[in-house]
C-alpha cells in the first residue's frame, strides 16, 4: 500500500469523481434511449462498466479507503461536464445523444490529460492512469465516429 500526499490523493480523487459522473451520465442516457438506438445502450453499458472498473483501480491506488471519493463531483472543478449533460439526453435523436456523450468524453479525456501532466500524480499511479487514459481516448474516438456517422 502506498502512502499518498494530499495533492496526489486529490488528483486521483478527481479521476474517481469524473468516472463516477461518467457512469451516472451513461446510465441516464441508457434509461432515456429509445429502442431504435438499442446498439447505443450496449455501448454505453460497456463504458459505464469501464468507468466502474477505473474507479475501483484508482481507489486501490489511494490505498486508504477513508480518503476515496465515492460520490459524484460536488466541488466546483472542471469535471462538471458529465453532470451537465445528464439533463440533456431526454428525447434526443441519435446524433444528439452522441453529441452529448462526446461532450462528456471530451471532459473525462481532458481530466486524464491533466492528471498525467500533473506533477502531483505519483509515479506508481502513472501506469494505471496512462492505461485508463488510452481506453478513455478510444471510447471518445468511437463515440465521435458514431456521431459523425449519425449526422449523415
């Protein structure tokens, strides 16, 4: 178990929070998606599961469970985008749903870039965060490609 500085815990907790936001955002989208976009439900369920796994891995890095964020972001940090999109999914067409999802993915992708650029990110957390960042980037690109296809 590693001992982390408060700053390091803060960086990792930010990522846990935005992953929790992402799960909530995708779950809201899944609940609102109509049958004609059933393929998106499956995709979004996969991404929600991905973020649950990310949060668990990140929580293990913090080590001390008492320091781990379990909620969604409540601080006024930059990671509000997934919260903001949650209300926008209702009744959207496919392109609209994917545009909102892409906005959320932009936010989490940026959060991972910020974490990787942060000097407060501990060396032993870097590999996990970097690996998760690659998966997040791939998810972003997939959603962007689907959005572009939906606009045709």
